[in-house]
C-alpha cells in the first residue's frame, strides 16, 4: 500500500500508543453550537444548576443519561472534575431520574458524550468562571491573577477559599452563556487520561450493582404470564388452586394480562409455571414463513424516501456491478433478563428501571396506568448490558401495573429467560440492493443503493409501546411507526457512503408493517448498511484488481477517515500480508457524524466444520477528544466482539406459531472458544475537537471486514448473514 | 428449614428442598454475586463453587447440599480488599456491564485453585461455559492470565481468600 505515512505527535498513554493529530483551525471543543445557544444539552436546559450544584455536602453533577455498562459515570465525572479543577473523587454524579435530572431523552445513539458530556464540560467551566469572579471581587484582585485547585480558589498571596464558601443556593441558578472559556486541552490532567471505572470494584466483589440486586425491606416478587405468541388472547385460566399455593399473595388480572405476586421469588416462579400449565389461549395470527422472510418484507408496502440524489459531472461507466444483501432479525441478548421495581403509595408511583429513557418511560407508564405524569417518577438503575430497546421498558410497565394493584409494597418483576428471548423487540431483518458503474480506471462513477427495513425504533413515549398494554381488557396498540429522519436515520443509518461518488442515489424503503416485534439495537441500520457498502467496495476493488485499502483511499477525501484507514492498515501490516491469506478490511464513520473506525483482520484457516474464526484484528478509531482512553478501547473491542457474534452466529428463529429461539441453545452467541488470538485497538486523539461518541462505531465495519476476509481466502462472496457453518456449507466451503 | 454451609458459615434457610440454590443465595441470604441469567445451565452467570468445583447454582437444588460446602464470590474479597483474582479483574478493567463478571470470576477461581499456572488454552477451554454479551472476553482472559501468572509464581499456595473463609478444598 502506497498511502503516505502520517506525521504524528505520538505519546504513550496507559501502555498503548495514542496518536495525536491537531486539527488546524479548531479552538478548544468547537462543539457543534448554534450561535445563540450554548452547546450540547445545555441548549435545552440552560440553567447551570440543572447540571452542577455546590453546597455543604460537596459537588453534585447531574446528567439525564444513564450508565449502561459503557463507562458513562466515569467519563462524565472526568469531564466535570477537569473543568471544575477538583479531584475525580470530589464529584457525586446523579444519573437519569425524572425527579432530579434534566430530560435528555434516551441514552442511545452514541449521544451521551456529544450531548451530556458537552453540556457538563461547558456548565462546569462556567461555574468555575463564576467562582473565580466572585472571589476576585471579594478580594479586589484581577480574575486572571487567581487559580483554582482542589476545590478552592487561590490568590497569589496564598489566600484560599473553598468553592462552597463562595456561593449561595441561588448563585448557580442562572442561564449558561453561549460560549465558555474552556481549559486548553494541553492543560488537562483528568480528561484524556486512563481512569479506572468507578463501577467495576462492586461488580467483581458481589456488591449491589444492578436493579436485580435491589431489595427494599417491603419487597415482594412478581412474575408475569405472557401469551404463547404475538396477539394470542387468554380464553381461560382457573387460578383457584394457584392462589392457594405457598407464598402467593395476589393474582392480578386485566384482560389477557396476568401476573402473580408472592412472598419469595421461587414461589413466584412456581406460581408462574402453574399458570403457564393452566392457561388456555386463542392463538394470534400465524407468523410468516421464515425461509421466505426477505421476500415477504420486500412485498409489503413501503414509504420510499430518496435520501441522496447527487448528479455531479462524471465519466461514463464502462462496467457495472450489482449485489443484494440480507440480514436476519437479531436479539439484544442481555445476559440478565429484564427487571422492574415499582411502589404505589395510593397517589404516587415510583418506578425503578434499567430502560434507556426515564422521561419517555414516565410518559408511557402514565398512559398505561392512567396516572398523571407528575405522579409518576422513574429512576434509572443499572441492569445488564442492553444494547438498545430490550425488555427493560416492558418490565417497568409490568411492575407499574402490578404495584398499582398491590399498593404499599415494592413489587419486583423479573422476566424469565424465555420471556426475554421471545418478547424483546428485535433488531429488524433488512434487505439492501446496490449497483455501481465503474469508469475505465475502475473508479466508481455511478452508485445506486436501496435499503428496505422496518422501523428501528418502537421505543416508548406512548403507552402502546409497552407490551403489557397489548394484553389489557382495553388493549392499547403500538402507534404507527415513523422513520427516524436523516442525517442520523434509522434503517437508512449509514446508507449514504462517505466515499466520493459523483453520481449517487440512495433510497430508503420504510416498511411500516411489522410481522415480528422490532425496535432499536446498537447501531440501528448502520450494521447492515455498512456491511453492504463495505462488502461492495471490496467487490468493486476486486473487479478492478485494486488493493482494497488503496481502493478505499482513492474514493475518500475526508482526512480523518483517511487517517483511521491508514492507521489500521499500517498497524495490521496490510502491505505485508499476502492477498489470499484471508485478510479483510472495512471502514465507516458512524452515522457519518460520529466516530471513525477502520478494521483490518485475518481469518484463521476454515476447518471442516465450516466455522469461521478471526485470528487477529486491528482496529483504529477517532472519537474526537479522548475522555477515557481505556473506556474507548473497551467499547470498541466489545463492539467488535459483539458484532462478530451477530455476524457468525445470530438469528432469531420462529415457526408459524411463535418464536422458537427461546434460550441460548436456540440462540447461540459467541463463546470463549472462538475468540481471536489477538485484538488491538489504536486510538487517534484529537485534542480540543468535539466528543463524537464511541459505543456503536465498530458494529458496522466488523461484518464487512469478516465477509471481505472470507472472500480474500476463498473467492466466494457471501451476502446473507449470519456467516455460520450451514451458510458456508451451502456455499460449498465446508 | 434447611441447613447449608455457605462461605464457611452454617446457615439455616426457610426453603423447600427443590428450590434452586441461586434463589436461596439471592432471596433468602441476600447475596448479590450469583446472578440469574437463564436458569437453564446455559450462561454461567449463577456460577458458584461446590466443594471447590464450579456449578450452576440455578440448577442445584438446595436440598442436595447436606455436608457440602458452597462458596460464592462474596467469600473471595471485598471492594476494599479484593482477592488476587478480583484485583486482576479490576486492574484489567475486565467488565463492561459486568453482569457476567461474578460468574466468570468464580469459574476462573475454581480453575486457578486446582491449576494455578493454567495456560491460555486451558483458560479459554474452561471459560467456554460462561457467556458475556458485552464482548469483554479478551479482558477477562487477560485478568485470569494475570492472576494465573501471579499465583503460578507464588508457589502452589492456595488463594488467600479461600483461606480467609476457611473453605479451602
Ligand atoms: S443462570 Fe445458571 S447457567 Fe444461566
Ligand atoms: S460485561 Fe456485560 S455481560 Fe459480560
């Protein structure tokens, strides 16, 4: 590969090479701000004390976002401590709670750092400026003669005053200015430095860490009876004997919604089993034939939007290539099934949930229970990694209904494994079709791309999004879905290539009708669109006889994209790896707005069993200014392994009567035996550049890099996921 | 009432004999470490040690435990004073959501107690039983290797934490 080497300022942080590349013409955190509003979520919540409060108890920082295992607590605390000039441990962080924090919607889409991180960075900076100004005027000294350190303002003569002594309750109850005098990144001592996660020690020592570990003294245990399939209704359930089972306190029924409350958890499980055995159901509509699902989806009516129509001057095409790609429904696969706790005191309902949006959940639960929203409080408590809209919201809705029927005691609803696997909303199956015209030099001069998908968000907001609502005597229904608009997009997320393509048309075919329950999962449509685009870039490169990395660089002008592509290729040793050895490459910038990620990987030789395994993978990422380098690495590596699991194994299964991938035997995922031998992540730091978010950046490039490596090794192009042994056998590869 | 030996203490619990140990640990004894993941022996989130061997507590009836010793992650160490293996998980930042962590630690603990210098291949083979959704696997392997290296070099002495509980096999 002949790409020029980057000139870099390189430094070792935490034992891993970070490459710092200054961006010309950028001030500190030129975060996307309109001119009349402060940046990030400060635009919607400009009061400084919505974000930072200082009192006798210390410093409290508030975020409307939630810890999902992504390291959010640690990163936001780093940001606040840095700009307030206090030690990391001095910050107490409060996360999503409808009674206490700003309403920052969902914790999703890699938005936490751009939205909440940017808000806290700027709010903290402005609070520090206010503290300095107050001290300066009380000492009659110029502001710039004062410094801040360890929670005090200091004068040159040695005088010092603690932050808490400078302000009253109302000092910070003022609107943020549009611009902040942020610290220069070169002065950072906390941001950009590896910070051990605050939540890990409890998690590895059996400390209370999850909603599942909550045990208020008055707690009782509930289980919910779910229908055997979508739309099934309860015909009969004789619960007389069940009500007499040991420990059973109450059976709650409303139409086909049935739940049981017991004193002990195992008693609730046994009562549930008895109910499953006793219930008689009228089946719902048959599910479509699985083998024909892609054709079924394509035959459904769609709302079509042309999201790109570019007609620049271009050479005539001399050859044309086309391909179609399919991907199955994929589950969130949380290791801990969903859980919700709720307490109704006769007037107010408090709900604890691991869902991603406490304010939207409050609206949904108010609708479900008929309570006014101001009588419902939703508090986020961490659960097991959710990776999108899993059963968490539904479990909270279940708990709310059960608690309302059992006032005065906290009701804990825990879903069973098979309930999570069969009822969670999956990431939708999708189809894409791409056609490209190449000129005499093999460059792409014409590009046509179509993507067909159901919605990627049926998140609550309305009560009809909650599962329990569908079974009530007066059933609620799911509102008709609407597409998530560009530039972020839903099914069309990352459907527009970042490459320079003079003629290009991209059409999003949004299919409102949903034969299988679906909603948001990590990356939304990006996983499929990047799989398709990056597989097809390789097809075009192969058609031309070009090196896949060189071919990408040929079509790429964005300098930061070129940097991650070049870095991944260099660290992998792309130019030294023999073509045909099973090496694969892929790149994307998440949402075309977020983090840049490139992956180079090597497959292990394919054995007789047809099972693919990645031997070595090298990832390069640029998420803007680094907050916690180890946090980024953890997310990027985790995203890679999870996406590799989707790609090699995962698909929801069903027959006419319901979902059949009910447990981990029916829904296999990655285990230790198929891990790579080596996985490296290289991070490019961009001091002072906006935070781009990281959590979803490696999902999309992963399947393409694997499929491209498979092509490199075998000259066979597989375009339907998962790339599992039956698929390889069908292709004659095993 | 059923008497069981948990973390070196005899506890008497109000449960029917067929109740899975997992429910007794979490509900009766209010221990957080063992997690409910599947209840089917497929994920390992509920892993505890029974006479030093890793078992799925979700499939172990509490009535089958007479005369046997159960150890949970709470017996290893604390946040203030983690065991060598727990320390290695913290040093390697080997968690994302961490829901799988306690089960991972216990399965690795059982391996290192019998084979303190376990090789990478042995560790991978043993950990195959436990699922992680977050893709933390590489870090978990590093943590177990780190602890194995520390234990392997510190002669064949059993882990201190086990001794502290008087529950060394
Ligand atoms: S909960 Fe016991 S193996 Fe999954
Ligand atoms: S860290 Fe989330 S399941 Fe392993």
